[in-house]
C-alpha cells in the first residue's frame, strides 16, 4: 500500500514532466493564442496529461491519508507535495477559464520543482504529535496550501509577463533581476540534483563536534562537507575533510547544503548560458511571442484577488481558531505566524497599489514575484532556519 | 457650503469632479484632464481630502486618507515584523539566566545589539503598537473619505448620462442607426439573463450588477477595525486572564481568578508515546529515526464548585461539577474559563521514607514516611523512639551565607534536619540529611536516618484562560472575510445603452476584470444591430487606476 502510494507520486511527477513539451509545442503550433482561440491538439494533450498526473497525485494523497489515518500534510515533505498539487490544480482551473497553454509551460516546471524539492526531505509517514491531533490540521493546512498555490499561479503569470515585456536587446536592471529570479529557480533544481546524486551514491560522513553550549555531539552529513561543524572531527574513513568550519552558533550542515545548492545553481546557470549564448530570459522570450500582455496581467491579478481571501481564511483565520484551541491563544508571534502576517500585509499592499495607485503591468508583475518569494521564504526558511512552534513541520 | 449645480439640474457637493447624476465633468478649472478616458475612481465624487486643506484637522485627515500613506504604513509594519523573527522573542527563550545575558551568550554581539534595540520584545514595543494604531487610523479615515461620497454618487446616478461621460468611458462605441424595438427588447432580455438590474428612461438603458462589491473594501476595513478594537480590549481589567495552574496527582487546588468558586483535582496525569508494536505500523520507519514521539498528554481531572459561602481560612465544601480529561486540543471549558494542557513534570518526588537505624548494630526502629509537600513536625515510633523534623528544605542549596536554604517550594532536592529521640538519647541527636549526604553538626551520632525509598507523582501544568474579547475578535474576522470575498469575487459592472439622435451609444464600466465585461457585452449584443463597443485603452499601456 505504501509502495502504491509512492508510485502514484512518481507517476504524477512523470506526467507533469511530460506535459511541458506539449504546452511548449502548443505555442509553436498556433500563431494566435488569444483566449477566444481554440488552443489546438498540442494544448489539449498537454492539459489531459496534466489532469492524469493530477489524478495520480490525488491518488497518492488519499492512499497516504488512509494508510496514516490523517491527511498527509503534517511534515515538510507532505505539505510541500500538497502545495505542488494545489498549484497544478489551480493551473488546470485557470486553463479552462483562459485557455492559455503558455501558463502551463511556466507553471508546470514550478510545480515540478516544488515537488522535487519536497522529496528531498524525509518521506516517512510520521505519527501526529498531540498538538497536531485535530481536524483543524486538515482544514487549516489545506486551505493555506490552496491559497498559496493560487498566489503562486500569479507568480507564473507574472513571470510570463516579465519575460515578454522586458527588453532583452540591452542589459538593464530588469534583465538582471529577471535573471536573478531564473537563477533562484535553477538553484532549486541544483539542490534537487545534488541531494539526489549523493543520496543515490549513499554518501555519509559522520562528525564529532562541539555545539554552542560546549556539549559534544555527532552529526551525519549526506553531502561532502565544504563547511564543517564547530571543532568538527571526521569519523568516517575516506570522506572529504571540510574546507572551513564555522562557530557552533551556526548550523553547519544546513549551511553546507545551501552552499552546495547555490554552487550547483551557478554551474547549471553557467551551463545554460553557455549553451544558449544569451540570457535565460531572452531564451524564453520567443515562447511568449503570441501572448496577449493584458491577458497575463489579468490572470496574475485575478489569481491574487482569488488567492488572497483563501490565504487569509486558511493562513490567518483558521490558523487563529486552531491556535486558540491548541496553544491557548489565537496569536503568539511565533515566526511562522509572523511570516503569514507578512505575506498577508504584502498582498494587501499589492492590492492597494493596484487598485488605488494604478500599479499595473510590469510593476504589478514584479510585486507578484516578490510575493511568491515571501511565500517560499515562509515555507522553506522559516521551517528550516528560524524554526519556532511550527518546527515539527521541518525534517 | 458652496454647492455646485450641474447643467442637468443636480446639485453636487463642493469638490465634485463628475456630476453625481449625469456624470458631466464639473468645470472648476482644476480637474479637467486631457486623457481620452476619465478617471472613474470613486465616481469622481467630492472627497473631503481632495477638497479641503486649510485647518490642522484637514491636514491630518488628508495625510491619513492617502492610500500612499496607508501602503507605506503596511510596508513599514511588514519590515518591522520581519525583524522580530531574526532571533526568538523573549517569550520563547528559556528562563535560565537574565534575558540580556541570554541573548549575548547565545548570539554574541548581535544578540546583545538585538536586545539593546528592544527587538527581543518587538511586538509589544511602543513604536510597533504605534504603527498598528496608525494603520487603524488610516483604515478609518481612508474608508470614510471614500465611502460616503461614493455611496452618494452611486445612489444619485441617473440612467441618462452626459455625452462627455459616455464618450470618455474606457469601453465605448456608437452604432449609426436607430435601434429596432426587437433589438431593444432582446438586449434587455439578454441583460436580464446575465442578472443585470435594468433601469430605463425614455428608451435608454442603465444595466448594473454587483454594486455591492464596491462596498467590499469598506466592509473589510470595518472588520479590521473591530478586530483591532477587540485586541485592545484585552488590556481592560477582567477581560483577559492568563494563569498557570500546577497540580500534582491527587492534589486539589483552587482555580486562580475564579474568586475561590472553582476547584480542580488532578486524578491522574498521562504521557503516552507511540509504540511500534501497537500503533499503526506505517509509523515504524518514522519512529525508528525520531525515537520517542509523544502521542498524548492528558490530565484526568475533577472540577468542583464551592457550596454556599466559605469563610476565609475554613475548608470550603466542594461539590463535583464534572469529571473530565484535558488533552492538548481538548481544553476543559466551564463558564467563561478554559483549562488547557500545556505542561507537565513527570515523577516529581512526593514522599520519602527513612529508617531510624542504630549506626553500630544496624538495628532498625521503625520507618517514617515524609510527605514532601506537607511534612509533619513529629513522627512517633514504637518503644519510646521518635523523630522530629526540625527544618525542611524542599529545593535545597547552600545560600550565600553558607547556611542551607531552599530555592523554591518544589521538592526537587529535598533536605532535612532531623532530631532523633531514643531511650539512650532522650535529649535527641541532630542530623542533617540531604540526597547523597549526611552531616552531623553536633558530633558523632549513635543513630542515623537511613534512606528507605521514594514515591513520585506526576504534575500537570494547565493554563487557566478567560478571554472575553474572543467574540469581538471573531466578529471582526468574520466581517473582514465577508468584505474581502464581497470585494474580490464580485465585480461592479455597468452598461449604458443610450439613443443619441440616430445613433445608439454603448458605454460600459467595471471596477475590475475588463476581459469578463467585454465578453459579457459581446454576448448581450449578439443578435442585435448594435455594434460591439471598443476598448479605448486597448494596446495603449494601461496605466490607469481601477476604480476602487
């Protein structure tokens, strides 16, 4: 049963991957892709494949639910895969409203990255600690994931807008920042590749080290240690000695992973640039040739407009109700709570700028990009780095 | 106040840009724009902030009514909030040393700086609260400045609009022919099918729907203001109670802040962990890597209410209200109170027993058991032996003056001064007994108190909570949600179809989602001779604000 569940996730992953060339093909095939146009065979294949993948992932979700006895949204792996699934679901719905295969070309890779990223964390089915034993776990977490996924669609649309609108004939601030965003996505891919490769090779290096309270401890690295722990002493034979070591207050293992990811990201990015002989933004630009700028702007804006209330409901209101029940207070300034508030404030500012200050088009697109970065920060950094009461959601 | 009369006869308040009734631009020389499309934000109504700027009040009003200021306040609050997550807040650090030292010890100079800047308690700092208050003021003034004139303008609007108003709508088109009766009826029918409210005047149509979505922002602002007001109420005495109640197994204590009305007995505290053998086998991998995982924290308790009036100092008479189990996520509620499972301590020492023993012969003369939370003064033994407990230190340490003292009343490290009476030593022998050490301050004794075992009990830590602000905060949240949904999921759309001589003019406006509006107009006009209107901003880069 567990194997079946995991295989369904692989199947979903493969189908999502397969859908991308079809969405790409759909754009090459049809010259005019306004929303009223019939999108053609390629796009239909693309969306059908996406839906099959989505169904498979739903299968993964519900089989895992029945095995565990609780909705699989209780750790970082489960939450993040669910977030990826919601992203695909939100894309499918928006596809049927606006009929834009191009959105698939940008959203599906993001969803794939999200799911691949999730799979780097422990995938064991874990029992629920007492604080999580509540129906609010299902209600709160799924609503948050759904809200964030809809907001992520706005990021996908914003990216299309930026790729299309930014002038690639000369270097500018805009082209540079767009490359930074592309690099961010590529670095995530780098993380996935590095972690998978060393995990496949079963790399393990154990260290003795001294923590910030001067206690001796052991730590096991699964990547070669570029950065070693405080007063680290390598215990495993034949593994790499760290190049540098950091004070005990810093989590060397996590820092090491981050450095590997960014390093792999730089290599990959460099490779892409070498092969393409132009900026990633410039290489993607031809795909956006036939897209209507107003339409992607509207998709991006409407996604925020739809996602914001869902996020508020899940991330703040349901969150507060549950916090009152489980933690005796509806609000406690836990880092995750604060970052949910920050996300909410940011999108509130976004809507005010758009509605009252006329921030449309490019400016609005950049805001959608920043919003997505904040969401990712709350998902990744707050769990793994800041870690407060929500840290059980980490690994 | 000087009012402005429009050519159409409607009297507008001072400061109006577009006549409330017919939409004609009111010429006072300042507000005319050369844009092809008029600014429909707030319907061109007379906003106080755009009209007056003389007195101090005007200036304060104008400052807070600006969305720009509001957005800046949001952005500053957002950045300030993020600063508080860099290091843990004071409430989340362990209480092991002075706060300032803790930050420096754990995080070095940066921690020290963080503490000195007051970021360890950022969210209750005066400047953070000031920011929140400023947002609250901005919410009130922004909303009032806009909602009143907007309401007036939408209420006073007439079906027949001035030509200039129609021509300068974003969506506008003309058809050079008189419209037939059939087409007119068909359009009306199709508009109705799309749930438009139709008003007619001399063969002209104003079709409108979703006007209530225009109130969404103001409704959600009202919700936020109620929410903020509710949060402030916490500081009103009696509205909010946050106490901790520690209860040992078997112990009955008064519940704090209930005026001695309620008592709670801890019957049993349970800590359960997941077991690979008996629990879901799917968890076994996770349990292998995580080790022990808590499954349940539970206090089985009995809630009592006092009967009648109790005189101070007298044991109250208790009446059982209910017996219940408090678990995480399942607080016990009574009246306005809730008791939450938040903490515990396993195996606290509760009793210690000693044998009165002759040091040379090893013969024993009976044992005494001391209740560490309620010790007795004298312990009588048979055959003329007895033990007096002269001093008791539940949490023993040597004080600064070198004398024994106690850190707390919790028996973490009990120590005793015994006086042992025996037929041989009727005046008694003094012995100081602590864990793993015995001191005989007055020379060698003949007898000793030999340690003979302990009993332990679990202690449960419950939060006693009363929060009378919850319903207001909940109401604020609910109204906010309603407002957001109202504003986000509906659009305010208007379509004007007017006869001007031999022509039919069509103009339309929406506060958002122009694609949807255009699609709808297309549907509404199919089957009629009326031409689809144009989007006058199409292909121009849209840089116009939407109208809310």
